[in-house]
C-alpha cells in the first residue's frame, strides 16, 4: 500500500487508555524498524505483516496498530531517518501566515538579544557586539585516543599548537555541518557538544541562535529554534509542561508555541545549554512516560522526556555539556546521536580573537606579538576565557599608556584570575566552600605529580575530590580497554595540575606548608644532573603565589591565606642558591622563579649577588628571554652573560633581550645565522644613549664549529672602538672580512648605524 494513502478511516474504536498504550508501543517499534532499514520494505511487501489502525473520533494515532488485514484511522507516520520521506497533509507541511508571523517575531527578539554579549567585568549597561568576541573554536566530531589526550595535556608552546593543528587539519567541523549526514548517509537526531569550562560552549550557542535568526545558518533545515538554559530550568518551580518551560525563555506564549510545534514538529531544533548544571532527581527514572507538549511534570522531568524523544520524537536536539556529565547525557538522549567536542582555539583562532578584540591593527599586533613570545601564556590562550583575561589586561595597559608587560606580569597571575573567574561565573551551587574545594584539587594534583600521571583513574579522584562531576577544573572521559569501558579524569592541562600542586603547598597551615616546600626544594637540588626535575614548574608557580598582588587576589576572591613564614622560606632558599659559584644548569630555573615572584625590591637584592649568568647547554625559549630581560633590568650592571652553549637564540629572541644587553660588561651570544641587520640592531642597543663601559661582545654564528664562522664585536675602553670580524671557510660570496672603527666616545653614541 502506498504510504501516501495511509489516511483511510475505519470503524474500530479504542478507549483513551488503550490509545496511549498502543501509541507508546508502536513509537518504539517504528524507530527500531527504521534503524534496521526494513520499515519501508515491510510496508510495501505483500507478504509482510498486515496492519490495521483505528482512531477514536476526534483523535489521531501517530503509529499504526496491528490487528487484521488493513490500515485504518487517521494515521500519520513520521520519521527523520535518512532516506525516508512521508507525505503530510498540505495544511501541516505549510506554515500558516499566523505561524510565519510568530516565527518572525521570535527571530526578531533573538536578534535583539543575541547581537550583544556582556563581559565578566562589564558595568551595568555595558555591552559589546557578539561579532567582536565570537571566534570559531576548533570542534572535533570524534573521541580521541588515550595517547592523543596525554599528548595534548603534556605539550606546550609551539609543540602544543602543532598538536592542535594536527587535530584540525582534516577533522574540524563548522557549525553548519553539525547535523550533516555521516559516511553512511544518516543524519543525527541529537548532537552532544562537549567542552571544558571556559571553552566557549555558551558563546557558541549564542552564535548559533544569532545566525539562525539572521537566516545565515540552518535556514532550510529548521523553521524554529528554541534555546533552554539548564541553570534557569533549575529555578522553575512546580510542575510545568514543555510549552510553559519554553515560554520562560522566549517572547511567545504557551498557546503560540503549541501551535508552532503542532504544525512543524520535524523542523524544530531545541538547543539545551549546560546539561551538566541540570539538577536531576530520581523522578526522571520513575515517573510514567510523558508524551505531550502540554502535559505537566517537574521541569527536569519534562526536559528529560524531550531528551529521550518521548515528547516530539521528530524534533532535533543540540545539547552542550562539560565532559563530566557526557555519559549521563548520552544514556538519556534519543538516537541517532553524534558526539562533538570543543577543543578551544587553534593558533589561527587565538590570532583572530585578538584581532576582533582590539579592533585596531597596531594594538592587535603589539598585543599578539607580546603574548606569542610567552610560551606559557600562548598555550593557555587556547582556552577562550584565558584569552579574554589576557586581552582585557593588555587593553587596560594600553588605555593608561603603560608598558604592555607591566600589567601582565606572570603566568601565575593569569591562572589565579582564571580560577577566580570560573568559580564566580561557571560554578552554580557548589556543595562545599571554595577553600575546601581548592585544597582537595591541590591534593589530587600533587598525587598525580608524585606518580607522574596526568591521566587519573576514577577511584583516585573520588578518594580525594568529593564531587568531581561538579568540579569545573576537572575533565572526564571514557575509553575502551579490551571489552570494557573505563573512566579517567585529568586537569585541563599539565600546567594546571602544576599550578594546583603549588597552590596546595602554599595554603596549608604553616608547619605543613614549610614541610611540603622543603621537600620540593630538596628534589630540585638533587635532580639537575640530567633533565630539569618534574617539579620545576611547581616551584616557579609557588614563587608566583608569593607576589603581593597575587596574595591579595587569593585572600579577597578565594578566601586563601599564604603564611608569611612560607614566603620567607622560599626567598631565603633562592638567595642561598645564588651564592653557589656554578649555577649554569639551574640558571634559567632561577630566572623564572624571580620572574614569577615579580617583586622588584627582592629581585634587585637577589641580582646583586649574581656576577655571571651562564645558561649552560639550554634551549632558549621566548619565555626564557622574558625572564632574562626582567631580571637584568632590575640591576645596575652585571659582569657577564654567557649564552655560548645555548641553542635557539634566533634573531627574534635577540630582539627580545636587546634592552638588557648594555647591563653586561661581557657578552657571548650564539646567534643562529645573524644577518647584517641583526648586527646593526645589536650595535644600536649597545651604544644608543649609553655611557659606554668597557664592553666585550662575542657573537658566535656557528656554535657547533666556532672556528668555521665566528663574528666578534668589541667596544674599547679609552677611545671607543668597535671591531667586527668574521672568520669562516673560504667563500667567494662573502664580501666583508672585518670592519674596525675608532671614534671619540661622544661621536660613537650618535652614529646612525643603519646608514653606516
């Protein structure tokens, strides 16, 4: 029998109770048949089962009823599985003018509300355009393997960006492809959009709503889109129907919403934001199935009936959640399902976000160049909330005319701001006080560090953290182990695990805090013979937490107190370290500790006892250069900077440390392929506006074979004398062998080296 003819009326009559029972039974049967791909053929086959359905006067049955040999009654079969197209009466597939008017009003209201965003620090009435904040994050449509997750957690700087780029090369998704058919031609009814706290889930939902209302997204796919926030559903009292719940979040009345849903059930998208915040009760498991848009129940029960497909099974769902609630959501959600995950910003995304935020090419370039030069901050910028914190801080420095770096001192200060922001804006109804929560997190972080684990097993987490599912700083994921499924947790990144370990050590009571820090220090002193010990970053964060501004933030916003004797212990230790003659294997580590502390008076005191900075056999990162620059500028002069055995001093990094070089009486710099302009910049830095001391500069271009290619630049004592000499193998393309200038001191400082 052609499906278009399934509208005949018969005489069999059913009671109201029987109708609901038959309805529920055959909804399930039809879904199963469709998934097996046999529904169409069973209707068309003469040998297949015969179907009969009857509707009581004034009612409809939306699934066929099996009796004898005919199908009768007001039967409408609807299914959104790929490949199935069923005819509907013209009055039901075509929007009425009244419905079009309601949808237009709904879209207009959405455009008005969604075109702006309110920043975390906005004053009353302050708003910014969504277009000035939203940047498409990296979205993956698959689960990652255990090894991939560990690689993401442990990498940093350029390595971290390379990892993200490898994920985005051919796997990333755009918003318009979320409901596209998969490789088998099947479109999902439900899409899970998972993401960590602060990764941009809510802003992405706002962007979807704005683009749909502006006819830029899903124009042909969805006639109406509704947006529900779980934290608002938690506050809805009493028993409510679906149309009543929807009326809380839009400008339409329950009757108007019911009218739209009746006409367009298969063209409706429900976006449910923040499932992890939904307060679920046992009612969702024990209350009878709930199938009507006007049937009332507790708000969370009604919502779960929608998620399960008991209400409006033809509709579509997009649900955002943190990873800690994904498994619960998946068990509730109707199928077919699709899993997607927001990974945060790629390097291209970070750059685009900065450009949109500053709205000025010059300011954007200054800010982005500064942050990109700090590997730690640049890694953290993959988290959109941290990107906003950093941009906001830099913009404030621009506003008051201060140096960019002066308001963005340390990685520690940014992490403390991030923790404060998440606790204030992303944690509703915590079950314990903030200090207790942070101590338990720190204890878990320390345990992972001691065991050298970034992937933490479920038992360990629950032994330490009372409610890990509600914790915004933990990530939860499932993986397959043989025939079983296991659960693991992690921090957002290894750097956050290191940060919380340091925080735990400094906020304990005085005696326990000093014991923990003494253990860390002893580990540092004993394990530098090969690679830097794994607690090096923890100690650096501990110094950052001693900064007076950071301590003020800890006390004011988080209720945490760092004991003065804890501060004294770490400061005394680093002063003793600086008395050691041979520090070259720990030079960069000491510089980073002083940089994170960022207290100028103490850094000046420390640098007075350091006559020779020798970073032996180290790979020099851009963050190392920032630390070297800051510490060098805190002293009047210092005898020597020897970077002879360092690797990676590129022209870019040389430009970063140039302002500090006149502080040193002797310099040895292993430049990688220096250009003429690099040498010009170096001479300018050593002479511009300086009262020249006796200064000797050695620039080694080939530090693997010093005699093959060596550039020496020196400045004499009495008459200012600059001597530049290149030594290399015979090379006819080289035109300059040496250059010697002897000039009165007064003239030397005024030379335009670029013209020379």
